[in-house]
C-alpha cells in the first residue's frame, strides 16, 4: 500500500501548514517549505512505496517520490480542494 505525505498549498486557519499522511495530521510547520522538507525526510526514511503529494496553486495535487522526483507509478492523490476566498 502506497503511503502519501500531503503538503498543502495554503496554511490552515492558524497560519501553519499541516503535513498529513493519508489524510491524517503528522505535524504542523511555520512554512510550506518546512512542511515539504519534513515530508521529504519522512518519505526518505520510510522508502518503499512512500511518496509525497504537493498541492499546487491551481488546487491540483502532484505526486513526487521520496527523492523529490516524479515517480514512474502515480499513486492516488487527494481530491482537488477548491478554496473560496472572500
């Protein structure tokens, strides 16, 4: 089973980025870069089928391997999240 660390584009309401593993929170970070770095570290340590999903500004999730390269096998990504801004 593929494990996917999810790095969102926007912070949570508390202005922190929540790193998730298969939808479950595994840590919060002060910046998106820190969340991405943690995802790379976790995925690299786990190896195997672990990958990283990074949400783009367009709401689309893009998969990356633990080596931060596009994987040859694309794991299932979270659904597109539409953000409504006032």
